[in-house]
C-alpha cells in the first residue's frame, strides 16, 4: 500500500516552513512496517510496527493524567530490560475500555512474540525467543470505544512479513503518516552527532495536533538511536530534555490519557562505554537529542488543530524557572490571547491579563512586553514609541514572538503554542463524525 497522502496534501496550515522534512534514512537495528487495518472508514495506513531484531534499550515518559489508557498501563507494567517491538495504532485510544482493552493487548503481544520468534529462527544465526513482555504499545484516537483486537491481530502476520532491514525516507514517512489522527502533517526529525569520535544517529517521529499540553506527559513521540546507552541513563536524558521540549508546548491546555515519548537505543554503533549521564562524551548526544525533541515538539504546535499562527512566548527575568514557566503557560493557554492573535489584533491588554492571573508576584514598574522587535510596554508603562499600526502589521506574520521581561531575576522559560481559530471548533465538533 502506498503512502496515504489525504491529510498530508490537504493541509491548510500556513506554516509551510514546517513542511520541510529531513532525510531520515537507515538506522542500524530498527525495522519498520505499516499496514491498513481498516480502523478508519477510509483506506489509510493506521497500524505501524517497529522491530528491534537484537532488542533495544529503552526509556519512556508518560502522561500525568489520573485517567490513563490501557496501553500506558501495559507499558508501565512492563519491566523488560530490552524491547523487541513497538506497535502503534491510530483511531482508537484504548482508554476507558476496561479489562477488555488490557486483555486485548495481552493477546496481541502474544501473537507478536510468536511471529517475531518465528522470524528470528529464519533470519538469525542464533535466534532469540521473543516474549510478550518484550512488546510495548502506543495507542491514539477516540476514548471509550471498544478496542479493535481482531482487526489488529489479523494484520500482525502481514506486518512481520513486510519488515525490511534497510530503511529509507519513504518508510519513515509511511510510519509518521500511519500514527496520525487529526494531524495534517507527518512529523519527523533527525540529528547526527558523535560519542567519542564515533558517529551516532538520532531519528524521531511524532504525532499530535489537539489535546496537547503534555505533562510527562494526544502526543506520541518515538526516538531511535544507534548508540549504546543503558536504560537508566536514557531515562535521565529523556526526562531532562522533555522539560524544555514536549513539556514546553501547548495547543489547547488539555493533557491526553495516552501521551508518551519513548527513546530506543539499538547499540549498533561502536563507541566508548557510557557509565554516567555526566560523562563528557555524552555532551554532543545530549544537545542533539534536545534538538530532535524540540524540532518534533514545534512541529506538533505548528500543526495544531486549526492553527494559522505559530506562537513563541519567552518569559525572562524571573526569580525562578518555575515562575517563568507559569507566566508563559498562562499566556499560551489564554483563549483571549489566542483568539486575538488569530484575528491579527495586537491586543496587548490580554497579555497583561494573562500575566496577572498566573499568580506570580511581580514589580509592575519593571515589566516590559514586546511583540517581535516592537516594544509595547517598557518599565511598566506604554512605550512612548509604540505604534499600533506597526503592531497590527506584525500580527499578520505566520510566526509571532511574545517577549515578557519581569526584570526581577535571571531565570527564563519558553513555551510554544498556536492561535485559536474557528477551524479548531469545526475539527473538534466533528471529531467522531
């Protein structure tokens, strides 16, 4: 089956810069296959499987919602040191499905383990026995609908038979498209770096368009590297870099029941051993991982449901990073701010409102606000050089930067979001139609 381009080509997003995709190619130790399991009424890839023939070290961060999907429960229950397969389905969140949803995953994992064990016997000199616990799941879609166990089981053999041990951009694109729901664009990113003097690849795909304010935390992100990094260090690296990437975005302020970001390390690149997150040899990898995560996170925001503007909110001069984060999210999640930007109205009074409701004590006489390079508020007063017409022209841009300086400290935080348009209401009013 070819790439499903229906959503891809019909994108109405103005953020065309986000339509530029890097050339993800082959990464050792990862195999990918996609199929249509008829989870949607239209024909499209909706089931994606990743296979690590020698297993992969792994680490995940999950939603902090108190209601979580059955696949998150399965993954949290899973204590396997290495993962051999990740299966991701679209259309169904497998949340609020009760025992049936969890039991379905057990049966699917058993079938995947059986089929991959058979493949090991055919392909490997020393075949491994794959166990159900060696499989984890990603689910995304509608909450509360019966999980389509039979439709998925019917496609496991086909998924396994389609694995190729050499990847290319086409296969990665199919995987990124296959996990989409209301997304209009696939989301892919890559970086190349070094550990010691050994070349390392870091690839990533993600999905997410609505129900986005991760708090790890519908966002799915999967990162793949050929580095050899232990699980505990992967976990520390991921948690550290999630803070300023996937935990620094919001589309609508809603955290999904299914959010997850997972990193897989295949160990196929030969490099000096890493024993600590503080190892100087990890510096380049750490920076590159952050770039991949930030790239994907920004793509999620740029493709926010109904979005016409990409908004970056920088709050600096705070006593603590937490204060800066609270103010930035207060602005980013304000419907009044987001609708003003959608209407290209430089209504900076709504920024003032959002700062005030964040609950952070500030010295108003030190407050400064800018839209791009346009100074609006300076030292707690309207700038004498402020020109409303200039600000109105600036608001016509596809990318809007709001800079808030509290001038009370040295800490800062940046949050990315999008505007709130009539299209957002249309999409979510018709989500299950």
